[in-house]
């Protein structure tokens, strides 16, 4: 089964390119998978969320990554600096 998807491929390329924004700028790192949540608004002001993930991430793994993002033990803003 071919999992190629030009739009997801473009997202993957951009994420790999901006990886330095997320602490990978001082070492070589290869992006292996990702999930993304986006917020949209239409001309009437109605908003909604959508989500997607790379072809390399299974549905259950994407759910786990979302859960970790929401409930994981992340450093506080003071610890990041």
C-alpha cells in the first residue's frame, strides 16, 4: 500500500526544516513522525479544530502523542530558559 501524500510530505519537510526551533538545532536529528492540531475560523466566525499525523504514525500512536502533549510532564516556562 502506497502511503505517499504530497500534502503530508510537505508538512513533514517543513517540520524537519524548523526542527531547530524545538531543541534539535545543536545536533543532527531526523524527524520520524508527527501529529498536528490546527484551529480554523470561517467567515462567520465559527471555529473548529482538526488533526492529522504523518503516514509513519499509526492512529493509536497519534492518540498517544496527543495525550502526552496534553498531560505529559513538560518543563515549566522558567525551566525552558
